[in-house]
């Protein structure tokens, strides 16, 4: 089955710890995205990548980092510098940036204890 | 900042009725997209409408776009209980924002059996 997967589904972190969220797609999409969603809110863009080894900051990149070493994978690291990391994180991909709909993964719910 | 603003924030209807959700935005767009999100899940793409299009249909969904008023509407006809979800509009601003979607805060639709 083609699709986009995220793991883990739930993640708990102690304050001061870095944590990495996984995002994998087998759709052969060029573009990948990370969003953050807070309760009752829409999505806000953290980082996006058009091609391998290239990525750009979105609207709320502070305290986050990404890498794009493979076309299929776009992991997100939530660092200790992120002041309020508890949120629902969604990864998405699209065939080409800007012209196509985005396909979303099921999300990772991160809770900082 | 959130460009798309949905109205109403919440909508409650009976099965069989039509549901209309509106989206307003502030700057010029390349395209506008509508997504659906079931509680705690990822988003599912519904329709993409480009800036040079005025109306699109997909099954029971009808989307209109009025670029002069910077607004769009999503109509769901003959609603079903399974349509209960949050609905988001997202704008692709084009230019330097090409491919970057900006989401509104969403409309929560509840369809009562």
C-alpha cells in the first residue's frame, strides 16, 4: 500500500530532552512538510522540503530541526529550545511543491511532562 | 499568521441537510484547497481549486471561489453522520510562498442522525 507513515503515534518527553519524530512516504513524492496543530487550531508550517538535501523554514521553525537525506524520509527533531512543544505533529507530502494536493500522515501526539 | 478564516466556527445540522462553510483570505492566491480532519487523525484532501477557476464539484461536494472577494465556500449536499469532522481551507499564496499552505482554524461540522 502506498502512503505516508508517522511514528510513534504518542510520544512523551521530559523537559530538556530532544526528541525525533519519524515521517516516511512511499508515494515517490518530491515535496514533504511538517506541521504543528494545537487544540482547536489550524495547522502551522514548521519546515518543508522540495528535494533531497534541501529544506526551508516555515512559519514556526524556532526550536525545531529537520533533515532530508533520502527522498522517502523527513524526520523532525523537537529540541529543548522549543518552549511549548506539546502539540499534534503532522507530516505531509505532495508530488510537486505548489501544484498538487498534500497527503497527510496520521500524526504524532507529543506531550512534554 | 493564519490567512484563511473559516465561518462558522461550528455547524450542527441533521442528516440530509446541506452544509455550507465559508473561507476568507487576505492576499492573492495560487490555489485554495479544502481538507477534512476526523478527530485526532491526519487531514484528507477534498478539493483543490485554482485561482482561475470559479467552481468545482466532487461527488456531494461543491466548492466556489471568488477571487474578487477573496472568499471560497464548501457545500456538502445531503449530509450524512459520517461527514462529521473538522473542515479546513488552506491557501497557497504563490510567488515566494509557492507551495506553502496556510491553514485556517477550521469549521467543526456535526451531522446528527
